[in-house]
C-alpha cells in the first residue's frame, strides 16, 4: 500500500458503487419516510458526490483535521446540504444522520479489506469513526446556524408585519401597536414610521397603543423616542389608546408625558388631527 495514501481512500476508490448502494439503504431505513419519492434521486446524487469528495480528501492521509484546504469541498457540500435541510424543516438529527449512516457500510467494507488483521481493523474503524463524527458535528453546527438565521429573519418579518403604517387622511398617518414594545421592535416602528413620513410628507402621526399589553418605564421611554424622532422629521405625534390603567401606571412611574399629546381612543386622536389640519368630517344629513 502507498503510505502516502490512506487506507480509507483506497477502500472508497475500490468499492464506491457498493458503498453507495449500502449507504442509500441505510439512509432509507433511518429516514422513517420523511423523504418524498421525488427526493430519492437528489439524495443519491448528493451521496455519490460526497463519496467522490471523500475519496479525494482522504488521499492526503489527513483524516484528523477537516478544517484544512483539502477538506474544503467536503465542507461546502455538507454546509449546502445542512442549509437546505434547515429550510425544508428537517431536524438536525436527520441532517447529521446523512453522514452517520455511512458508518455501517464503511465498517463492513473495512472488515472485508483488513481480513483477519484485528489491529488494522480496530485502528481503521476508530479513525473512520472519528472522521465521520467530526463531519456529522459540522453538519449539526451549520444546521443550527442556518436555523438561527431563519428564525431571526422570520422575527424581523413578523415585526415588520405587526407595525403597519396606515394613511388615514391626507397628511395623517396611524401606526397601531399590538403586543410588546421592546427595543428591537421600537427600532422597526421608528424606521417604518419615519420612512412613511418622508414618503408621504404627512404632518401628523398617530401612535395607537390600545393593543399594547403593558406599559412600564421602558415602554414609555420607547414611546418618547418615537415621538421625538417624529418631531425631528417635522411631523406632530399623537399617542392614542391611553386607557385608565395605563394612565395610572404612567403617573405611578413618574414618566413625564406633559409635552406629548395623548388621547383615549384613536377616534379622538383622528378628530384632533383633522382639526389641526383644518379639516372636518360631518355626517350625511338625515342620519341619526
């Protein structure tokens, strides 16, 4: 045997077709029906490509450090597969199983290759086991990072959807807030509101907090920041939805809202906004 080439590389090269078939069988047994029939061809393609890349990478006889340049193609393939699984909603276990299911076919082939050499069998099996463990953990780490990125992006999208800026009238915008108002959401609120002010040139913006569950010192500070930012853009800001409980809480906390226009309901805030703009809304004659 060429000492410059690992035994694993030779095994992979000599038995690639057999290993591929056995590996697909192991994956199918472990998948518990999660893979659709139309995904079988793609799974076989990925498996065949990984075997080919493993054969190339292991020729260097470096089976202990998968961070080196010769392992980069393997890492790229596994990273792409992990990201795809994360988007498809598969679990990290199912993703890692793609790699771990290769152990059994490889161990069987190593046993045949080493014949009755118990020491060689033990050494090679241990080396291969450690290698596949590292590759499997790499897929898990990449999968988790991808899932975190997806979650962050979804949270951002939800925040953007939960802070719609509505044009109520020429020169009047309204932003109804629902749920919890934290620092991250306040930033989205201000960005959405200020962008809409610039876009429409509105003169008055109504922040409605009827749907905000609780108002504490931090929430009050966030509201004041939104009001200040709106004023800097040349628009006036009215806060509506000040319920009796919220009013009592604000007084108890000692938050100074004396410089802010507040109203109990959005209807009252809208009526005030129209007055500031010199507009009025009247009921049709004859209506009670």
